[in-house]
C-alpha cells in the first residue's frame, strides 16, 4: 500500500507538470482549474499551430507565391528589416533648445526624486511577483513563474543582476535578447504586412521595464496631453473615436461651409518610429 501511494503521488506530480506545460502552450487562459484532461490542451495547441503556421506568402517585388521554409524566412527577414530599420535621409532632427520651448519641463521635484531613487530588492521582488504566470518564456527558457518558485534560492542573484542597470547602466550580455514571433492580424493572411511581430523577452528584461513604467506612471498624466487617450490610466482610446464622430456629424450637410477631413493610416508602431524624431535626450530642468 505504501509503495502504491508513493507511485500515485509521483504520477500525480508528473501529470500536474504536464498539465501546466500543455496549458501554457495551448494558451487556454480561460481555463483556471483543470482535471488533467490533456486532450483539451492538445486540441488547443493544434488549433494555435494551424492558425500561426505560415505556409505561403506573396513576395513583395513580383507578387508570386513562395511556400518553402527558406523562401518564407528570407521574405520575412527582408520585409521587417526594411520596415523597422528604414532611416530617412532628409530628417535633420531638432535641438533640445527648440523642444524646450514646445515641451516645458513638468516633472516636479517630488516626481524626480521618486523616479531617480535607488531600486531596492523589495521593489524588484514586488515587480516580479506582480507578473502573470503561464506566459511564453524568452530566449533563456524561463518564465516568471519559475523565478517566483525559486525566489528563496536565487532572489539575491536576481536582484544583483538588475540593480547595476539602474546604478551604472550595465545590462548583462544577452538579457535584452528576444524571440520574435509572427502572429497573423487576420484570417487568411497572405502577405508579410498581415503579420504582427511580438517579442518574447527574458524575465529580467521585463522586470527592468516594469520598474521604469511603474515609476513613470505617476508623472505621465501631467506630461502627456489629454489628446492622447490610449495606454494611460483612466483613459480610453474610444474617446478619440467619439470625438471624431462628433466633429464630422454634420459634414454631409450643404448648409455648412466647405470642409474636409484627413485620415492618416500609421502602420508603424511606437518602437519602429525613428528615435531621432523623439530626441531621446533629457531636457534641461527649469
């Protein structure tokens, strides 16, 4: 009986690990509690693989279809290199002095102290434990759940790996490496522009970014204009849609003066716009 109980305990442990692994791969986030029925997970994995697999794409230059792995890889590499690394030749940038007249410094002394204060081990621990579990790992193969489980063992080393970034600007080699995965924006994607690149980052890199974002969170409302409603606390992107609807509500009437509206389709994301445009240097404090 003792041997049977031991064997069952080992099976239950291994079966639970398999369930966690398959749940992570299947991305069935709606399933909070499972019963080790791995068939549902296998079906989810197969469906995701079928949806995300790139079997063929149209080439940009001549429009013919490529369907081999090497050709698809070459097409993807060429497309995103051109898309993300394009450098305009006619842009000369802007001076800090000119930007200072347009963007007055709104960072208070209290905010400045909060943003630049030393990063403590407790702050790092809180940022790590606030991250969700069962997310795709980065190139090192470890997700946040792993670091949470072994925190009593590697907590000091984890903290030591992060603090030098804020103290000296040092980042261990390979920490900022990412895995780029292409996710289709729509069904029946036929061109590379129909795929969205997402980055799977290492947990240390995510914690660093989370610390910076958390410290800036209190300052952003006073710095970012109310015309920018997205990606800010208590702001909704739909507010701009409602405003646009109100502005053009009478455009079809003949009784008003002639007018027109311009629609700009910006396909590039924030991280692919030229950094020189933003002039990422600290503005002098007033």
